[in-house]
């Protein structure tokens, strides 16, 4: 309505919505000393997985190990 008809051609980044780095596509893992490996695509996923393992196999640790501790244990796979 009475405006300028602008034609905008999106660049590659605008079309894809985001860029992907190698770190983004790598799985996050936490290796438990018992041999269990928790794996997830995000920090939150791997923390949820390891907390589930801890609740069944190491319930005493669940109360003493915090989120910041678990974040420090995450490795990229």
C-alpha cells in the first residue's frame, strides 16, 4: 500500500537460518568411571542421560554432583 516494492535476495546464511560448526554436529558425551557412556546432541541431553544413569547406578553421587560439575565432564565425540 503506497510503499516501495523492494526485492530482497537472501544470502545463503539467511536461507539456512544458521551456520553449522564442527562442534555443533559432534555428540556430547560423559564417561562414567563404571564404563557407562552418556551421549547427547546437546549439553542438556547428555546431562539428563547421565543423571538418569546416576540415579539408578550411583544414587549417592546424584546429590553431590551438580550441573556445573557435569558440564565440566562433557567431552565432544
